[in-house]
């Protein structure tokens, strides 16, 4: 039986909370810091996430058998390494392996060396402003400019013109996000899909493919966001595509990481562009994605606690999974008007209980807070309304029916999550 500490506070962690609590192998679950939705189901603890040694000691005292890390920052900061030094099992990669997300240049160099399909690219350091400018002016548009380090989802510009590309390089080389330099890469045509691989360093298991909706407005218009909704499984990732993800992407990557002495243990998020049944890697992340996780875990029929624990211990156990695709799930993000720019916080939220009267609906909390005993908005993405159904159509109908029952003054959402699938 597992005594689990889950790290994080968003919709992804709320979805993980529900999945872990439904696991026969879960004896006890703490979440640090959690959020008001998580607090209704599990014990939230106010641990300092930046003091890794203190966190490890707390785990020893509470006899924690498994730590599951939600967000990338603590992983890139080396939390998993410190926990392992204290003999605490962790589902999440080491600091060295987290470079797959922490440095886009690292990840591109590795993919090139391992012949993993990805867009052609070049890396430029902060001292190479002029060279980057020359390169981009000779490059066909659209062209993609990426800050090399972590940028909270704001460090990528898909430039349609040379002017736009030049501005992006100027901004990044001026240190807008830090001093990690830039990657300039070719534009990939196709449709995006996210595939999560649960990895134990050597073996892996692919979960249901999911499709996120990154733009703020319907029909993929407006600004880029952290994600406005997702559905799973995504039909664009056919069996042939999934086979290629296994053999041409995840397998060589895990082998390459092990050969470098930095085996990957955790959730490998493959951000893919699919064209004519061929996937190319847009990026890797080293943790579950948000909001896709809400949909992917909703169709996963497994003892998730046992699955993640087995991976953390280097002995992935596929028998913990009955099905990765039990029906379909649709997740609609309820955001705050103005997101991803300025938005108001602290507005009262009502109707979640009514929305959850449908037993197939779960409302995950992303950016909420309690103020004087009242649930209020506290972020750009507020809630994730997720429904399951035998078909995607059914899941979409249920989630949008539930969306109607939730009210707050700045409520904003896309009305077309899942429509791309048809
Ligand atoms: N080479 C590319 N071709 C086409 N679109 C891209 C390419 N690279 C990134 N994008 C678009 O930009 C988005 C963000 O890029 P990504 O590499 O995922 O960075 P991050 O998630 O760290 O912001 C992607 O989801 C995709 O829509
Ligand atoms: Mg991305």
C-alpha cells in the first residue's frame, strides 16, 4: 500500500488526486500545496517546495512511499534527486533528465543525435544576436523562434513574417526571459497531439493520445494560452502513429538518456505534430500536461498509484492497467475574461455541485481560492469541466451541459472543444 505525497496545485494535480484516490493501492494521500477542490478530497499540507531537504525529512517522518511531482519547476530544480538521496521513491525525473524540458536546445541536440523526427533547427547563445538575425532573415517563413529555457509557456513565437521573427529574437536576446539563448526552427505543418509515456527508465507505457486547444478563441483564433480544453483519445493519433511514437521517438529517447547516464523516470510528455500519419516532435515536457491530464486520466482504467509506484521503482508493471482508453473524455476549461492577459480575481463561483450532479462529470479546480468561506476565482484558468462518455460526442454534450450550470462574473470558455475531432 502506498503513502503518497503529490506536489502541485492546478487542474493537473486535482485530476491526479482523483486518480490516486481511486487506486486500490493508495493508502494515504497528501497534496502540497493543493487547492480548494483538492482539499475537499485529500489532506493538503503547506510544505515549502523550495526546501528539498526539509521536504525529504517530512517524507521520512510520514513514512511516504512515493512522491509524485506535478509541475516542471521543482523537477528542473532537482527535487527528485534530493528525495532519492533520502531513499524516497519519486515519480519524476532527475535534474539532469529534466533538461529535456528545461532546455529546448538540449532536447533538440539529443533528438538530432538519435535521429528522432523533429523540425530542423539551430541554436544561438546570447552573444550571437547578429548571427541569429542573419540566420532568420535567410530562413523561409513561417519560422519558429524559441527561448531555450523555461518560460512558462510564453517563450515561443511562430513568426509569419521576417519582421515578427526579428522582433522575437530582439526580445529574447535582450533577456526578456533570461540568458539561455534561442533556438530557431523550421515550421511543421500538421495537427498537434499530446502523448504521455509513463517511463521507468527503460520500459514505458503510452496513455491515450489527447488534443489540447491552445488558442483563447473558438476556431483556434486569439492568443496562445496554457490550454483551453482537451479531449482524449484523439483520433488523429491512429494506431500507426502510436506505433511510430513508440519505436521512433520514446524507445530511442529512453535508450539515449540511459546511455548518457541520465535515465528518464516519470511522465514523458511528447508534444507532436502529425502529418500523413507521421509524428514529429514539437517538444518534450518532463511531467503530465495540463489540461490534457484531466482527459487522459479520465479514460484510464488502472490502479494509477501502483502504476506510478512501479515506474518510480524502475519496474514498470503494465498489469496495473486494464485499459488506457475506456470511452472518451472532454475537458472544457472555464477561464477568466481577459486571460491570457489581465483579468480580475476574487469573484464568487457558484453551481459546481449542480454541474457534478451528472455522475460522469468532474469539475477540476485550477485557479480557485476560498475567501470568507466562499469559493472565488483566483487565476486565468479557473476550472476544468470534464465529462466521460462512450463516445466523444456524448462526452462533449455532458461537459457543455455542466459548463452551463457554473456561474461567475468573468466566466469565459471556448465552445468548440472536441469539434476538431470530427
Ligand atoms: N516547429 C514548429 N512548427 C509549428 N508549430 C510549432 C513549432 N514549434 C512550436 N510550435 C507551436 O508553438 C507551440 C508552443 O511551442 P512548444 O515548443 O510546445 O513550447 P512551450 O510549450 O514551451 O511554449 C506549440 O504547441 C505549437 O503550436
Ligand atoms: Mg508546448
